[in-house]
C-alpha cells in the first residue's frame, strides 16, 4: 500500500491571507529572477531559478498551522511546529535533487524541441524527486529508528 | 520609442508576476493536500519559478538563452539541496523558528550558488 495520502482537509487550516502571501512571494521571486537575468546575464539569472523563496513561506506556514492545531487542543505546540517544518525541509532537499534533474534534462533537450523539453524536464523532476523520497524512506526503514 | 520600450518592459514584469504567482500557488497547494509531510516537502523544491521564467525566456530570447539559464540552474539546485539540509538541521538542533532558520540559511544558498558558479567558470 502506498504511504502517500491525499488530505484536502488541510486546505481548511489555511487563512486567505496566507495564500495571498504565497502568490505575491511567487510572483516577486519570478520578477526578481527576470531582473537579475536582464541586469547580470542569463548565467547568473539561472542560479535564481532554484531560489528557495517559496520554501521560506511554506515552512513558516506549516509551522504556524501545526502550532495553531496544538493551541486549539490546549498544548503549546512550538516543538511540534518546528518538527513539522523540519520534515518539510528534509523533503525539499530531496525535491532539490529532482530540480537538478529538471535543469539537466531541460538543458539537453531545449534546443531540439521546446515543448518536449518542458514536458520531459517536469517528468524528470517528478520521477527523480519521488524516487529519492522512496529511497530515503526505504533506507530509514532498513536502518531502523535512531537512538 | 523609449516610452513604448518601458511600457513593454512593464507588461513583461506584470506577466512574470502573475504567471509566477499562479504556478507557485499551484505547486504549493498540491504540497498542502499531500501527506506525509516529508513527501509534501518535495513541492518546496518544485520547478515553479523555473517553469514561469524559462517559458518567458524561450518566448523572448530563444532556446539558446534558456539553455544557458538551465545550465546554471543545476548549480542553484545543488545549493538548494544544501540549503534545505541546513534549514532542517537548524530547526532540529538549535530550535530556531522556521522564518528565522529559512532566512538565515539564505546566506548558505547564496554562498554555495555563487561559489559553484565561480568554480564552474574556473573549470570552463
């Protein structure tokens, strides 16, 4: 059985302004990357395609949601919130391996076919990220819990 | 003519803002509804800014320009992996809050990214 679950109820934990913040941050990061590219060149701008601006917002939101849930249950929840955000960080490090694969596949294919490059690179991100996540999970289950 | 150019540039940045915001929100929402949390974390490193920026780069400057961007994006992604590990360890070991840990660690990402760019330039 797959350990991955779909949990739409998590959307109810969010406040409307949190979604606005994410939208604005995403837009701002894309504008900033464009500005860097036009001012300092494509090579420097390319670095910022992997800027962790979104991760900052996501980790903060996850921590807040966990703390809010614990507060509602009458608990402090600070540690739980930090642990949830740290788990998100562990996942992002594996997603970054997928992001590397995205860039590598796009680099190889883009001059031969633009649409194919976008599709293949996105698939590469998904496959490599999920494979890395499964690999880590398997490794942890073989190694056993830390003492 | 200068005014027309400025207007074009302004339109480009408005398009960038909305396209980037939309793609980032879509990936973030997907991350919100998936469990476990470590799996949802994969979406913190989704190619959201990259999809928007490379799409505009291809449209405006051609495939060669986007290829140059994607080549150095590999260095940025390597730095992002290091950044995520540092954030995770900071929160677990020093008990820093998420906002402080993620913002402080941006220094790590900047140093790693530009350090790798420098090394790649030196090798090439």
